[in-house]
């Protein structure tokens, strides 16, 4: 086989392929074996029909050759793609140019290929992730949650603040509907929980017992209601003092210091895990923003969308559900679901294009040794030999795809070492915190000494 390429417009390539006579002979023999299993010839069992008898019964050698070309063309095309090292992203338009009836077979295939884009700014990326640093205020808040189990409620006359418990009567009347109004007496509401409707927590602050509050806000799915509240009593939670005696009586720890240390260490672990888990996704999102959505090929987005829809259907079937039931449960229309899947698909394609561009920009293309090492690892995981996997990649036109995946592995490592991670306040995060091993107490303690220093 010989395969050459010609660049066309709009990310398209023309692949010109010549098939060796020996390859064509193998295809004809394979087609003959397949047909022999399907054709009934008097005097012969299926699969035992001699080739010359088969040819005579199906209409001549031209019919067998046509069937061989039809069956072998996907494999011929895939091997040509692998040999030419191109990366198709759409279905090819194939035209046989020679040898359809006799002689050497040749064909042309025009196909859209993945665009090669360039990026700028990858060395200046600042990626926002949750802070892995625990502040004194956060530790105090967590300890207060323990103390709240033993809190005392005291009535107050002062203006309402966040955390107060307000007793009220509520009248709710939905607008533009005929729904019956809802009345609740002596409803107890903790300010700051946003459990009544949007806007309550902002408007109730500063009011006092005996005053009224009225506002419009959402209730249920897409409905709006008028909320009328009569504030009857305001109580504050008075927490007990954190003493060693209280700790011994109410917790598993032996004193207040031990309790604080335990709470601090647990929060450190939790926050470091949250930061570590968000690193990769946040980094990829930041990198993808270096790629304009305008350069994303529609064929890639369509393919990714359909794959996600297929995966969703598969997961639903495993749960004995179907797509219609899923739409009802999630209160979505088919168009809304498809729009969501498409939005996710666009993001995924931008990430892929950005990672490939990063490989080029930072000269991260894998060498032969790296490809062989990954091929060995992948083959072992698949319980096949490396030679079998290598042949499979060629036969399926996946050589370029495999090389790209190895390159993206190197790009992912490059990103983890070169991007700057910052917390939501824009403060740069110490990488030692992000490398801390959660199974090693010493790593945590050594990496987290700045707990209160950063807060200060």
C-alpha cells in the first residue's frame, strides 16, 4: 500500500491510495470465504464451495471483486490513514479511481482533519482553586457547630443579625395562579439559611421583633409569590464556653486543645483534598479558554454530543430507566438536554484542541521510546502483547490518536508544574500544600504551618 496526501481548503485532506496486488488478492480470498458461508450450491456444503464454482454461481469474477472491495475498503482506508499519519474527524468521501473491475486498485478519499491551532499565554496561566489553607476563623466556626448542640436561646430586642432565630407568622400568596394561599404560624427561621425565598436574608437584617416584612420571591419551579411576614420574636444563640470540662462531657476529646488540634487536622485534610481534586479540571478549563470557540469544528462537537447522549442512555438503562423518564424527573425538554450536552461537548473539544496545541508549543511530542513504553503499559492493561496492540492501532487508523494521547499526558504533567494556582482571593497557593499526602500526618503538618499566618 502507498498513501500520499494533498492539502485542501477548510481543514480537508485528499488521501490518494494505491493497493498492492497481493493485498487485493487477500481481500478477494477473504470475500470468497465469506460468500461461501452464505451461498447455497447444490452438491456442496456451505463453506466448502470451491472458489471457481462459487464465482460461477454468483455471476462471475467481477461480482467477487466488487464484494471484496466493499468489504476491504474500511480496512484499506484505516491503514492508509495510519500510514499517512493524518487525523480524520469526519466520514471520508471515497472515490475509486482505478482497478474497480481489474488491475491495480486505487482510490481517493477526501476527509476533514483535526485543525492544528496555536495558543499563547500558557506560561502565564493563573488557575483559581479552593484554598487548601485553614484559617483560625474557619476552625472557630467548626468548633462553634459542636457548641451549638448545647446552646441557649435568649430573647433580644436589638436589630436582627445573621444567625438569629426569628419566630414569625407567614402568609404566602402565589401570583398569576389560582393556588390557595399558605399560612404558617410561629414559624421559626434561622437568619442566613435562605430557606424561605430569595432576598429574605438581605431584607430581614436590621429589623426587630414586632415589625413586618413583605417581598416577592420565587417559590417552586418558575412560580412567584408574595411573602408577608410578621416578626414576633427574635432570639440569639448563646454558646457555652469552650472549657476542658465541656469538651470531656460532650465530645470524644480529653481537653479543648486536643479538640482544636483534631478539628484543624481534619479540616486541613478536607481542604487539601478539595484543592487537589479541583486542580486538573480547573487547569484544563483555564487552558481551554486560550482556544477560541470559533475554531472548534462542528463535526467534532456533533460527534462529542452524540457520544455523551449515548453514554447517558447507557447509564440510564443500567438503572432501568429511559430517556423519557429522565427528562420527566429532571423537568427538562429534549432541546434543553441536548443544549446542555452540546455546551459540555464544546468545552471538551476546546480542552482537547488546547492540549494538542500545548504539546506543539512546548515541544512535548513523545519520542519513540516514550511511545513504546506507553504501548507496553496499555497492552499489559488490555492483556494483549504490544505487537498485537500496535497492529490493531494501524489496522484501525488509530496511530495518530494514540500518539496524541501520549503527548497529552506529557502536556498534563507540564501544566501541573508550570501553572500558578491561586485561591478565590487571588493569593498564590504554596505548591507544597497541593503535594501533601493525606495518608501521611507529617506531610500535612509540615505543609500547613501557615494556617493562621495567612489569615493574619
